[in-house]
C-alpha cells in the first residue's frame, strides 16, 4: 500500500517551551510567565507557547495516518536541538519532505523510519521534532495498512516474543501544582508520582536541600493519610534538574549523604531522583552519575534509585549510559531521539542491559504523540510510561491510561477470538 497524499497543519502542544538556562539562573515567575530576557537561542521569551506540526498521510485504502512533530519543554538545553517553530517547519516539510513521502510504499515500517530518521537536507539532519512526527505517521500508516494496532506491529517487526500485553505503570507529573496535583494522583492511584518540577534552588530545592526534604516528608504523609487502601504504595519519582549537584558543588559524597537522608524521609516508599547532577556535558555527567550510583549500590541502607535524563538524549547516548551502568533507570525522552524507531531500539536496549526502561517524553507533546509512544511502551514492556502531555495532571493521565487500556483490551479480544 502507498501514500496517496500528504498534508500538514500547525498546532499547539499540551504545554510550553521554557528557557531552562534562564530559569536556572534565577528568573522569577510572574504568575504563569517569567520576568526577564531569554538566554537560549531562538527563544523570544523565557516561557512561550509550545508548537506542533501535525503530519497526515492519506493512504490508498482511504485511511489517514497521523503523527505530530513536537519538541520537549526545555528545547535547546542539555545538547538538544533548538526551539521547534511550526511555521518554519511547515515550509521546510512541504518543500523537502512531502515529495519524498508521496507514493511511498508503507508495507514495512523499519526501513522507511530509518530512511527519514537519517535523512540529510543540504548536508544537515532534519530537526528531531520533524523526525519524531514523520516516523509516528509512518508507524501509524503501516499498522493501519496491516490491520494491526501499533503495539502489535512493533512486536511483529522487531520480533519481540512476549506472550501477553500488560499495562505499564504510569508516571504522572504535577508541574508547579506539586501539592494539588499529588491529591489528584492519589485519588487515581497512579503508580509513579509526582515528578515535582524541582528546577529552582531558591524556590523549590532550598539552598541546603531543605525545601525538597520538607516536600518529601509532606508527600509521604499525604499518601498515607489520603490513600483508600493500605497496599497502595506508589513510587516517588522526583526530577531535580541537576539542582542537588548545584548546592553541593557536584561533590559526590555530599550528594550521596543528602540522598541517603532523603530516602529515609520517603520510607516506606521507594524513591527515584531524576537528574541529581548535571555537569554540562555528557561525559562528565555520566561519570558523576556513575560514581553516585556506585555509592548508593554499596550501601544497603539507602533505598533510592537515580534516573538519567539530561545528556541522555539520543539512541547512542542511551546505549552509552546503559553500557556504563550510569543510572538505575534511563529516561528514553521520546522527542529527543527523533524517529520513534530509535525509541523502540532504546527501550529494548535498556531491557537487554537490565537498566530501568522509562518511556518518557515531555509535557510539551500532543495527544497523538502520547498515544503512539504509549503503544510503543506497551510493545516493549517498558518499566514505566510518562503521562503526557500537559501539566494539568488529569489530562495526561487520561490520554495515556485510557489509550493503554483500550489497546490492550482490543488485542486481548482479538487473541481470544483467534484461539477459540
């Protein structure tokens, strides 16, 4: 089956693009915006509306396949591509990519995905956001051409021999509503929470880490107080954006001692800390996280896992971090990897290496990209899956959880019909 027509449309994402450099420098919030000038290339403000480009492939059978090009909230940070601008991307796509898609045979996903993910125009790779959206649409197209769900197609093409399709634990994020959001998550019994968005030393971590310590103490008490059943024990996963390293001048022993105390405060809940140290480049960040993990693993009294995010952006990065054992879990930040074929490979590589495979992404995505990458997470048996897009908590949980349960129910029903 071939692609009959190719359309695209500009749109919004589920959140905003934030200039991480300016925020880490101490930019103050003015209600929902920030005061001051941006520091990162192409930003017009420290916070600005996130943009997407929806790619639509009309197939010969009359069906339409969808994929949304979108980039992460902190574009331009941690070695990532620059800010994604939908209007410029649309012009580029129509001139350079659309002619290559017209008439394309979509009977197989992997070959097509590899071609567009590695495509160079004028000697340069295309933006990760476009690679992300194009390959989503190609994956959806091949699944629809074969009458399969995306999860089934991924397992078929990648020879994943797992007998059952099971729900993946969902990781929800509160954004700055880190108290109200937690109550919502407890009511819905979300498996991993709350993310917390600890991206400022002054207002969220504390110059000695005291604000985060108080928050974890509150979090533990709130879960115990508000849960409807005693066996609801979510994992506490908090993203600190390298701020723990900042307050301790990246001293590994001091970071370890702080995490040890933090993990005791969280008991009886398992604690995950994402991005405890950010050294500003991949090699130094990897070595720092590896040293920190070594200290944690050597002390049986410490119940904390560290999660790598910044500088673990590409498929190559994921493989290097996994090979080096640099963290207990790696976030496969789906838009950063470009083609979703890389997301599949990255999740499978983590599982092969015995590293926690976290199918992540960004609040700054869309419902389409969230659903497609959730299907991939199911197919690859990821350890957890991010509720996205948005920071309103409920919307991301609804999109990801409902899609997950619908797809699994459909696959199970077909399996029972075929095995009667």
